[in-house]
C-alpha cells in the first residue's frame, strides 16, 4: 500500500480522517448480547487486544459502521462492518488481582467477536 501523499495530510486532519462509513450493513449483535472475543493471531497488525482474546463480555452499544482497518491496511478492501462497545469485568480479563467492581470497555469490530457459546 502506498504512503499517504503529503498534500492529503491537511485535509485528513481537518475532516478528522474518520473511518466511519455510510454503507447499510445489518448489525449482527445488539446491546445486551453476550459475546466472546475470537482468538485471532494474524501474521499482520490487528487492533484486537491480545488480553481480550477468548474472553466474554456484553455488548453495550453499537457505534455504527466503519471501515475494517485490518483488511483496508493491506489493500484487501474496506469490508464495512459494525463496531460495538463491549463491557468486560476486569476480573474476567486479569483474574482475582483486579478489583471486583472494575470494568473495561473495548470498541471491537464485528469480525473480532462471536456469539457467546458458539
């Protein structure tokens, strides 16, 4: 993939360089759904945090449709999909050393999660 031309930088900064897309994509998940983060280990970069892989959380929000950066960065297309705000109990991520009341919210692409129990 070619580098970003310098003459495009100011325009991207001015517009926020959003990856939000207007494609009509049906969401796979809804708030309240229990999901498990897929245990993906690609050879290339991903925005999927390693500490969340294989863990279960609850969808709290649908953030809308975005360009899937994992494919777009490698010239494999935008692959528009929903991004979800998913809530995890800290102890589910880091064990008993985490405070019982602490939680973590991650925004995760639809390709990163699957229905819990599948």
